[in-house]
């Protein structure tokens, strides 16, 4: 190789080395760059560490909260269990309820209540003039055990009496139910209801004339509810026969028996109904009148009842209405002894009916109208001037009422009645109050 070629190669090598040195010098990071990279890396590590610390703190809080929720859940379960045990224990303690029912009455005729042609019970009529404590009551109810329920109602006014005291089974097999003791009969519609649940201050005329307002006695009741979509209840009752319309506890203390059947259901979401047929047969032994007269024989009573209720979509808090009516027919036959100790053969056919409507036209306010009438066959002349002389009249009564309820536990009612049970009509104005406190069960349909 010539000198020229060697010089060329040396020059080329030197040139390449110089170019590489310049390129390397351009690409090599400075200390400043290295420090910046280190700073960024440190900030990145610190940022990630802060995020990790935050996540770890949140995890710890979540675990703590989970433990607290678990503890609260366990404590709540224990509390509910204890409350359940207390409720189970209190289930068998009696619930105590009180009903106060009083009125002030003004009558245009100051006279004893009578219905010519009808022998009445001692407790019929609108009440005495002026202020009077009506049929107020104290009620105790409880489940005795898993198969029996008990109820006692004490009525008080001038005195205290046991109105109801009975033992009742809880859902016997196949829809049967048994009740024993002293209780209201289930014939008709109003008979089984306490009077403080009525829409008027007194019972309709047929109830006063034929049942003394309400039939209650010592006895036993067997009822059955059919397993059908339509409500169907039927039953049979056997009573001692001590109370009106019976008397004397005839037939060895089995003087009255009854039979009843009721059907009902919903027409739609706003309307419901119930209808029934009932029968009462009473053996009467020496049933006395205030004049000293007496009757002994047999008393038969038939009842047909119907009620229709309306509440928009089932909500009756603002508006609701009901139409209710019953027809009663009675046949009595036997011996009647007048005040002169003369005995006559007595055979009477009597009937009565009432129809009433009640409308709640705004919350808390209701208005109602009722008409009631009685009629009976004319008796022979020997019954003239006796309690059973109907004076050729059909007794009637028309009642108009307005009531206000502050709640379901208090009610005030103003009622006007035109009573035409006697030859001279009587205008009766009544102001009534009803208050309930303590345990108070729901009312039946």
C-alpha cells in the first residue's frame, strides 16, 4: 500500500473518530438532566406511595365500618329476639279498654217510654231527660293460650253488670269455631255489635220491641265459615233463656235456641255487602210487665238483614257511605194474665223494619237518616187497656243525626228524633259523646 493510501485511511479514521466524538458529545446527558430524572422519579415514587397510603387507609376504614355494621346487626338481632320474647309473653296478658258513653237528652214529652201493643224490656228507650251516663263499659281481652281466647265486658251506669264473659276457640279445624259463656247473639246485624259502634244514639224500634235492644244470655255458640271466596258464615246457638224476649230459663235452663247464616263479599274495590237470615225460638215463662201483667208461652222471631258499604278504592278516610236495613217478624202464642189476674189466650203476629243511611261528606263529619216502623195484628177486646193494646197504631220513629269524630277514639253526635210510638208524637234532641281509651280491637263488618 502506498503512502498516499495510508494517509487517506488515517485521515478517514481521524474524521470518523471526530464525528463519533461530536455525536457522542451531543447525545450524552448532562448532570442537570440526570438530576431532573432523579427528581421526577422521586416525585413519582412519592405520588404512588401517597396513593397507596390513601388506599390502605380507606381499606382500614372499610374494614372497621364492616365490623361496626356486623356488631350492630348482631345487637339488633339480639334486641329483636328480646322484643319478640317480650311480645310473646305479653300476648297472654289481658288488654284493658274503656268506653265512655254519655248523653244529654231533651224531650217534648216527659213520660216513660212505651210502645203500645208490645211488652218491653226494662232497658229500652232513648233514656232519661237531662244528663245521663249511658252504656259505658270496661273490657278485658287476651289469648289464654294457643287454642283459646277470652273476653270480659263490664257495663256500668247506675250499677255494674257483666255484659259479656266468654271463652272462644281460636280457629278450630275446617273453619269451625266454638264460644261459651255470656255473649251477644249473632242473629241479625246489630245484635252482635256493642251499642257504642252504632250510628245513632239508640237502637231501631224493632230491636227495642223484639229484642230489648240486644239479645245476650248465657249459652254456647257453634259457627262455621265456609272455605269459599264468597264470605259465608252459619251457626247455631243455645241459651239459658233468662233474658228478654225469653224469661224463666225454661226447659231446664235451655230456653232459647237460634240459627243464623250470613253471606257477603266485595262488589269491586269500592263496594262491599253482607246479607243474612236468622231465627230465634224462645220459651217464655212468666215474663212480667211494669204493670204486673205476665205472659207465658212461645216466642218466635225471624230476621232478614242487609248492609252495603262504599268507600272510594277502599279508602274511607275522606268519603264513605253505608245503607243498612233489617226486617223482623215475630209470632207469640200462649197465656197472658192481666192486672186483674184474668188469663187470656194470646196469639199475636207482629213485624217491624228499619232503613238507614249514613254518609261521611268530609273528613271527621258524618250525617245519617233512619226510619223505623212496627205493626201488629189487632187483638180481641179483652186486651183493651193492657200493655198489649196497640191502640190501632203503627209505631214509627224518624231520626236525623250529625256527628264529628276527632279520631277513631272520640265522637260527638247531635241527633233529632220524631217519635210516634204513642198517640202524641215526641220530639227528642240528644247530644252524645263516645270516647275509647286503652286496648280496643277493630270492629266487625
